[in-house]
C-alpha cells in the first residue's frame, strides 16, 4: 500500500512517515498544496491513501481535495488538521 502524506509541519510529517514505514507502507511526503496537486494529478493511480493537512502553503487542503475530486480522482483522503472548529 502506498500513502501520500501532504503536511507542511516537518516533524509531524517525519513522524507519520516513519511510523507508517515501520508498519510496511510505502510513503511519500510533500509539504506544499500545489506540488501535491501536481503529483496526485499525474500519478492518480499510484496512491491508495492520501493523508492531507488542511493548512498548507500555496493551496490549502480543502481546495486540494475539491480539485482532485473534480478530476474524478477517488483515492481515499484522511484529513489531518490542527483546526478545532466543527465548521471546518
């Protein structure tokens, strides 16, 4: 199983990647929304799961998710955020 982590907080991304790799997953990490959009668009069938932060540079996670869904990319997305409001 291949997982893409999109998280701009380096220590958190590293901890997630390390833990998932220890469990046998192949993990790629990106720290920028636009770069993630490009990667997902070009490699739509490469990932089994996307772990997505909502607060990212250049394109936030909410917009990224909307854009990949508009391209009919159906890879499951697990939202990871520090936001605590239920509206988000």
